[in-house]
């Protein structure tokens, strides 16, 4: 799917527009060409952010592939240009272009891995670990490569809600990561930049490593 498809399938969406809601039926999917789309799911009656997706990501493909109601809500959070692909058009694209089919399969597999990872994060009793593992998850699954690191389109407030902790706790973790030059809030706000995912994991392992000591 390339920019050559924009004249035929491209549509402009404004920040705040809802592409679809959880529980609705749907026969369209979207491919993000520019802008950001946030995916949320109701948990105990409250919307919980699952991901903020940017350029090149697919949105809403599951309702077409499994012919079931939408499993989440998709909202445009930054003015966006999206390809709007109907079910029959997607079927033709997949049957005529194996590269499109392969890309779709890879993205679906990555989404499933990310969903499983979120479940494991929420089971972790340590809020520090949940914050850092949440950052890792977004950096690896949805992050955008920049000159200073991997940009995660997620605010501290959204991260706190996702991993089940207080926003003040997220800010405390971010201050520590900033001092260590591992991660920091992006200058434009509403995003976090992870300078080095490997160092983030090393720091987490250091925090949770059990203390050892010899007799004497």
C-alpha cells in the first residue's frame, strides 16, 4: 500500500473524529498515511488506551477478517490522512498482491504479541516494572524511530491508565529514566522518547534483582 492509492482511497480526518466504536459492526479498515489514531478498549466501564498508531499502521482490519464486531474504539488524535479500504477491495488486494498479504499477517502477529504482553504487564505487582515494561511494549510494537531514540506516542497520563498506576508514579519513573538518559518526555509533549530499549531493560533487571549477601 503506497501513496499512489491516496487519490482513490485517501480521506482526511480531523482530530477528535471517531473512526469506529467498540461493539459496532464494520466493513472498512484504515491505513494511516499521516497523523495519529488512538485505540481504546472499555475495561470495567472505563476506556483504557491500548495503542497510539502512526504512519503505515493498519486500523480496523480484524472486523473485516473475522466478520465480528469491533473489539475496540479508534479515535483520531492528530489530523490524519487515511486510506479507507472496504472488505471487497481488501480481498482483491490480498489475492492480487502477496506483499500486502504478508505485511498484514506480520502486523497482526505483532499486535497479538503486544496484547499478550500487556496482559503480563498488568499481572506484575511492581508499579515501577509495569511503567517500564509498558514503555518497552510501546517502543517495540508502535514506536517511531527518530534521531534521539524511539518516539512513543503516549502521554504519561495515558501510560498510567494503561498499566494501572497513578500518574505521579509515572512521572517519578520518568524523572529517574531522564537522569539516566534512558527515556524522557518529548519536547512537544504528549509523547515519550526511549533513547535505548536495551538500557531500559537492564535498569529494570537491576531494580528487580534479588539482593544477595554472604554469611559472616
